[in-house]
C-alpha cells in the first residue's frame, strides 16, 4: 500500500533576497521587523506549548510486587511525566488502571497495587454480578496473572 500526501510550503522571501533587490527602503525594513516579531512570538509560544506537554513513553512491568502472584508475560504500560508538577502517571489502558506518584517507580508500584486490587475483587465476584467490561477485564487478568500456591 502506497501513501502519498501533499506537502505545502510557505514562501517567505529571504532577507538576503530583499537586500539584493536594491537598497532597502523603510517599508522593506518595517516588513522585515514585523516578520521577525511574528517569528519571535511564534517560537516563544511553541516553547511554552512544549514545556507544558507531558513526556510520554512506554515501559514494561515484569512483576506485580507481590510474591503471591506471577505475571505470565510482561505488561506494556504507558508512562506520562508532567514537567514542573512532580507527577508521573503509569497506566495499563487495556483494563483502565493507573497509578500516580512523584516518581516513575512510585507510579508503577501504585499501578501494580491497583491491578492486584482489581484482580482480587473480580475473582471474588460471581460472573453474574459482573458487567460486560469487568468480565472482559477478568478475562485479560486471568491470562496474564498466575496466583502462586
């Protein structure tokens, strides 16, 4: 499958071109200053936007921090770090679980505890009492978690 896209380019005369066309006039200098001010404002706004965005990446969880349980396979989790807020969120979207903490390690530990709490709660509940979504979560959790004897 081949994909194509249209690339648009904005054509802005380069400063050198404006000067090479002859001597600069006040209107040319004014135009250059206006464009420079616009670019300065845009880059400043981009800097603010980027600084406020969370840093997102994936990580793996290989155990649940409880020797009574073993993971059959590592879990792929999402991590979001919020700069300037001392907040890290670790999530396992497949079952809508998350853990929050000041560090990645703390967020991951809280996520592990939340997963275990959900697993134990779902295992103690009869299937008739569970809705469709909790039933789906239980199927997933039964595949990935093994309770040790």
